[in-house]
C-alpha cells in the first residue's frame, strides 16, 4: 500500500521524546524501507535541544538501535533515510521559533512540490498541545494552504484535554486552525489488528451477528490490566489518574467497537457516527448511583512512589459498570476495568451469552460455569476463543467448559503492522477510520467527568500489588 501523499514534510514536535524514540522513528524508517513512503519526503524534528542536522541524524540512529535493534538491515537505504532528516531548535511557546520552522521547511523543500503536504505530529506533553496549535495559527502554518500551496494535517496524541471543558476548548482551538478532516486524534489501540478485527468478527460472521444484542448477550467485560506500577510517571499520574489515562480513551473506544450498530458503509465517518451514538447513549453516573456502579482503587505503596503526594487520592484502578441505554443493549451491563500493578498484563473483551432457558445438566447456578463466551484477546496474545459446554467423559452427565481458539500468529504467516505503522500510514493517506472524532472525544469526557465528580474526595480502595484489584470490584458484574 502506498500513500497518496507522495511528496510531504513530516514535522515532529518533541523530537527528543520517548514516544519518538520508541515508536515514531522506527515506524517511519520501516515504512520507508518497505516502500510505503515512495516519492520525496522530509522529516523535520523540532525540539528545545540545540542540535545540528548531522547530530540529529546520529541521535535518531542511536535511538533506533537502542529501542528497535536489528531493523537496520540495509546501510545504504538507512543512509538515504537519514539524508531526509532535518532539525530545528525552537521554544514551542515563542512565535519566533515557528518562523524558524517555516524557514526550515522551505530550506528542506529542494524538490518540486515537497512542501505541498505538511503533517504536524505533537509528540509532546498534553499541556503543550494548545500552545503549539495556537502558534501554528499565528505563524500562518495551519489552515488549508501555505505559501507553497497544498494541505495540512495534524496528529494529536491523547489525552485531548483533561476534562470536558478543556477538551471543548482544545477542539475549538484546533478547529480555528484545521478542518476536522485534517485532524487525526490518536488512540494507538485503534491501530491494533485485533481491535480492527472486532468489526470484521461482528459484521462478517453470520453465526454471531444475529446474536449480538440484549436478547442473547448477558454481559460484556473489558479488561485493560498491567502488572507494573506507574514507574517514573508519578507527576503525570497525580494529575491524570486511571479514569483519564485509560478509561476515557482505550476503555470507552473498545466498548464502542463492541456495541456499535452496523455502519452504512466502511467510510471513516460512517463508522465513527455509530461509535459516537454508543458513547452518547451511555448512562451518566450520579452521586446516587456511583457506589453501586463504580469502584476506584489504589495499589498498596502508590503513595510512596516518587512525585506522589503522601495523602494522594489518585486512583490506579477503576472498574465501572456502564449501561448503554439504546434499543440493542438496554439492560446489558458493560463492565470496564483497568489498573496498574495487577496480576498480569492483559487486554481482553469477554462477551458472555445468556444461559439456555432450561438447564438439563446440573443445577441452575452451574450455567455461569459453562456459559458460552467469546473472548477477544487484544494483547499480549492476539487470539479469539469461543467457550462452550461439553460432556465430561464418564458415566455421569457432567458439563465442563471447553474452548476453540484462533491465534493471529498461527493463522497468518505475514505479520501485521504495528499500531504506529498503520496510524502513520493512514494519516498520510488521509484515512480517518482509526482516529477519534471531535464529538466522540467530548462524549467520552462527559462520561468521565460525571464519574469523577460523583467520586470527588472519596478514598480509593487499597488493593495488594499482584492482585486483580479491590475485592469490591467483583460485585459489579451482575445487573442490579
């Protein structure tokens, strides 16, 4: 697949960031090596450190070697990639830096039409997003055209604001500089093959699609667990917390993918229309319902982490029972739980089907042991499993759960692209299918703001490191 943007300049704000080192530089180089970046292109890194072009190229090589060892297979090809790297030193808060950036864009554009396509990538702390967007506007770098003509695009990493009000303000600022079809809000989960496969699994398989509703599905459980703590992100986590870091984006986007109605087609807007409808249909938590719908937790020892307040109320675990109040899902609980320092690192979606109307093979309560399930494992394994009941060998008729399992790696010899390979390529091609639209961002923040306001001042339940979170969270699975 080749992008339609054969001539472009990729401007990376935050050239020295950890994200750039671990994900962006390796992905850009591999896309170039695989022939996806055909034509002429330039990559301009922007940062506060003073570097020459050659020093920047050396730094990129060192980062790729450190975080993606072995991907440089052809020195001649890599040298050609490095020749397309340039650097500009700038203070993101000062307008003169953007004039210097504009000059560097023009200096690097020695080939015809090279600057006809500018893509700005914000690999910076969230607080800098409005600063950079505002200065792009003031410097005349935003909008649909520049002096050399062509289109502009901007990629923004999550989080998009810190609450509904700041998200609305950021969206309004971005809208004053770029049209919505030029804005690519990244949630890297949407670039994962296993997440993209949810739509295929649902809408291309006749044995599942008719059952995907409240008549046949008893519950949906989404887990985003990590077996490590906040590491060196104490200052960030004190400001964000688990609700804003994980639930607002990854958790709600997975929920929307599972619960959305069939789109009229596979265009970006058609799919994103249906996801937005789901988010809009989610019942908001209130002070009256928060105790039975939400559990917030904090792992034992969090308050002793660096840059964490000794009396912190920040949650590192959250479990929320969401209710989607629409025709398809009324009465079906969607349990979303996520946390740090849990028993293992795993992201999965478990769809549990309703029990048969009559159970011949044991007491009625045994159905929960053998209930049919579809288990979509997003990571670390990439699998789909189907659980069903089967007779245990022997004289007695006893039912046990058994599994049929599909594994991406076993089924397909060709590895899929990583999320950042896919998302960068989609942005260059102008495909917004796997990016979040403005309305979905704001619906998600309204949901999270309601939860946080209802919990304001509450002490999170402390849970042991290596557990599955507070015991109270297990009480959210049923319907009240």
